[in-house]
């Protein structure tokens, strides 16, 4: 009778770790050879099409916080404000009253101190509050 050798089940082998390298002192460390610069390859110049229009820059609109306010203005100045609106419309630039007021503020802001005081000095001061309506007294 032939006997077969008994096989024993194999145990899975554990992964062997590489032995840790010891750090060499700086004096004994081998010198590295300087790296060679790669050979220069002539760069290809990209050909741009001659008739490519550039896209228009996109304007970013900023939302401003708006303030609603009311004020009293003399009738004579209100008529001037309406005349300025008509003038803007004739110049093909329809304008709102608030735009005219804001334009006036921008002009005042750019003035020097003397010019600003002269412009403000031409405007008479008014009483604050709503004017009393003459029609309300009659009714």
C-alpha cells in the first residue's frame, strides 16, 4: 500500500515589512547628481482665427438698498423740475424726477467747498412738515 503524505493546512503568510532604513548623518549621505535640464522643444504658436469677435463684458448689477422719502418743494422749483424732465425727453433721454434729483446730488458732491456753499446758499430754507392745504379749509 502506498501511503500518501499528509498535507497540513497552510497558514496565510503575513506580509513582510521592509526593514526601516536608518537615517544617515548629513556628512555621510551620498551626494545626488544634479538633474539634467530637459532638452528645449520649440513651442508651437497657436494660430488664432482672424475674425473672432470678443464677447462683450458682462455687467454685474448690484442691488442697492432703496429709501423712500417725501419732501416739500416750492411750486416754482417743481415747475423747473418738470421743465428739466421735458428737456431730457427732447434730448431723447426720458428721465424721472428722482433721476434728476440724484443727478443734482452727484453734481453737488463733485463741487469744492466754496462752490457747494454758494449753491446751497441760493436755496431758501423751508419749514418742515406738510403744508396746510387751502382747499381743506374751504370745505
